[in-house]
C-alpha cells in the first residue's frame, strides 16, 4: 500500500476542573456513548462541521477518528484524462468528507494527545472546543461539598503543545529580545481570522499560503518581555492560534535565534493511504500509538 508523509503533533490535553487524568478517557467515552443518535455528534466550529466518528480504547487512552465537512459544499469534478469538468454528482444533503486521526494516553501525570494533522480536517484547537462541547452537553457534575448540590459544572478542555514550556523558558532566558515573528498558515490557523482578520482578504488576493508578522526592537533595546507583542504571541501559541513563532535575541553577548516549532514535538511520519488517497485508519493509529509510547 502506498505511503505518504503526514505531519504529526503532540499535545497535552487538560480537562478542568478534573484533577485525575486517568479518568479523561472514561469521561470522553461516556460522553460519546450518551449520544443515541450519532447525527447529533455534529458540531459546527467556524465554517466547518466536525463529528467524532469512531472511538476505541487503546490501553489507558483512546483511538479517535474525526470527520470534517462543510454543509452545501459540492465542488465540480474533473476528468483527469480529458480535463472535462462536470457538476458534482452528489445530492444536496451530501458533501466530501475529511478524516483526522488521534491517539491519546496517560503520561506521568499528563494526558497526551497525538494528532495526525490533516489540512482540511479538525485542528488541535478545534478538538479542544469540540470535546468541551461534547462533555458539557452529555455529562452532569455536582459538588456535594457546597451548601446543597451545585448546578451543572462547565468543563473546559485545553490543548497545550508539548514543548511549549521549553520554548517559553528559552525566550525568557534571553537578556533582550530584538525581533519576534509570528507565522500564520492561511485556512489552518484560526488566529489569523480571529485576530488579524484584515490580512485574510489580502492573503486571499495574493494567493498566499501563510502570513508573517514581525516586530523589532529599537536599536540597542529589547522588546517588552511581559506586555505587548511577546505576550500576545505566547498566549496564542499556547492555545494553538499561531502556527509558529521565531525569536531573535541576545544571551551573554551572543546572538541567539530559534523557533517555537523546533522546540515543539512535531514529527513527519509515513502513513499508508488507500486507493482513494484516504489515510488507512489502522496504520494511522499504529503509527500515532508508537509516537505516544515514545513519551512513556
């Protein structure tokens, strides 16, 4: 079977206010099982709709397959032998689908999520949003230590890139920061739409794959380390709203340049694809599990 290189990213998943990460898998599974009509698993985030399509157990973790699609999207089809283009044969209630594969597991007090990044699939940030929606809509939590049962508690699900802490420590170890560049990938990073919306139209007009935004310090000065651009970028890196950030600064009289991506846990992995070009789920789960187990 043909193989293609796929980008794989590693995250820490945090469910607040749940302290015991060993219960995360059960929490997600119970939320999924409570949905009798699987059509109700659809949840729209931005312009895309996502659904937890398949869920399985993998040791103390899970194997998850998401589907992503856009309602009403029925692009024309092309005959690659003649370049003849015809309207889509799909019915009005049908649309193309994209898959995203995920494997989770516990690691020394953390809950790790390994994501096969799909260009038109669900992003890490949207996975956090989706799981928060799924849990909050299907599980109740009461606190009997308060005066009487407390109303339904809201769960919050966060996705934190592994290696993010190392990047932040290295940033703050610099004597001064002279330049900071944030890199947004158009269509993939929600931070571009949410925070720099005026660049979206320019990016589309330019047919740009990404956008870089830089700020440089005045001569012999450094960028503020606790306010402004640096804080803005770090906050959005942590939430997954920025694809990458590059830092230039000085430490002990020597210039130092590094990026968040190189500090993060990102891999390029060959995964089998079938005749239709779709990732083979069994091979995807196998490869993602191998990466997860490296961290154990």
